[in-house]
C-alpha cells in the first residue's frame, strides 16, 4: 500500500545533499518509495517530486505532469519513475518559465531551463530508457534533477525580481492565461 510521506522544506539540510546512486531497483524498499512518491505528489497537486524531498537522499524522482490547481496548463502523462537519471544532451535554446516547489511553499519563480533535453534513466522495471523531452516536461525533469544535486529552483533565478508569491502568481499568471 502506498503511503503519503511528509515533504521536507527549504532549510532542511537533506535538500542540500548530493543524493546517492540507487543500486538495487528491484528492492521492495525502492519499489515502495516509488509508490509512496507517486501518491504523495498526486495528493500535493505537484507535477514532480524527488526522493530527497521526502528525506530519502537517493537518485530517483517522479515526473507526473497533469493539469491541476497548481499547474492548470500542464500536459497529461502517466506518472513515471526515473532512477539514476542523466542529461545526455540539451538544446542551446533556454526558456524562462514559472516554477514552484513542494519544498518551497508559497513562492514561484521564473526559471531559465533548456527547452529540450535528451535524457537517460532506468525505469522501475530496471530497463534503461532514453527519451527526448521538451518544454514543460523538460522543465520538470531539470527541476527534479537539480534536487538530486542539492539544488533548489530559487538558486537558478537570474534576479530576485523573478520571484513572486503563490497568491500573486494565481492573480497575475493563472488568471491571465
Ligand atoms: Zn522541487
């Protein structure tokens, strides 16, 4: 049974650690962690969550884009566990877009990210996957990947003027799109 797991917040030193490689994907503990993360991200209206955000510092995250109150325009996809992920190539084009983070509640920021990336990861069955991701899903991947290296989206802001509160985001951005 999947369980909801508490999400740690900015200031917790675990969010600043470099996460460890996942050795045994078929372990019950890893498979349960994946199920718990999928349940937790859905309940929190997130579009992605990384294992360090539930205080488990290993190289695994979920990308689970779908429209929800926090991201009304997100594309729909099956929640996907990405284990030991890598960015193998990226576009030269960088685009700025709004991000939030379940570990940084109440804050949104305009973050520059590669528009397209080619990635490799191991799926929960232990199979190596190689995919090209673009736009919002590429953004989610880059955000979650940063969590594995102890980086939070506010570190990527070019200017503190690119940071606004969730309430202003809802007023200015969501209600105007
Ligand atoms: Zn985050």
